[in-house]
């Protein structure tokens, strides 16, 4: 009989400890849920930031390509030399092309620039 009481006491002690652990886990569950919610929000914000950086990089690369193209065209006109009237016409064609590209670039920047808070 004494052995049974001893086992019963041990089992009762284990049961009580399990109940304490259950209460602690129940208290931690809302904290874990809140942490998951915050981590998801941070992840979403990071995704938006990555997209913004990607868009900015694309716009910047477009601007660099535009400027590189412009300088290349002007240099080619200078290198060609020749008839001044043709040279002026060629430069005017470059200016017209740059104006069109500039308007396109400005529109892209405007589309991808967030509104001021």
C-alpha cells in the first residue's frame, strides 16, 4: 500500500507541474501570435521597400542609358564634321529625341514617386 501512495504522490506532482507548464504556455500563446503578426507586417514592409528600390534602380538605369546615348550621338555628330547645316539638323534631331525621352523619364519618375506624407 505504501508503494501505491508513493506512486500516486509522484504522479500527482507530475500532474501539478504539467498544469503549471500548460498555464505558462497559455500565457505565451497570445505573445507568440502578436510576434508573428508583427513579423508579418515587417516582412510586408520589406517587400514594399525592395520593390521601391527595384523601381528606383530601373529609373536610374534608364536615366544613365539616356545620358550615355545622348553623349554618344553628340560625339558622333562632332566626329562626322562636314556640312554645318547638316550638323545643326543632326543636333536638332538629337534634341528632339532627348525631349521625348526626357518626358518619358519624367512620367516614369512621377508614376513611381510616392506622394509626400
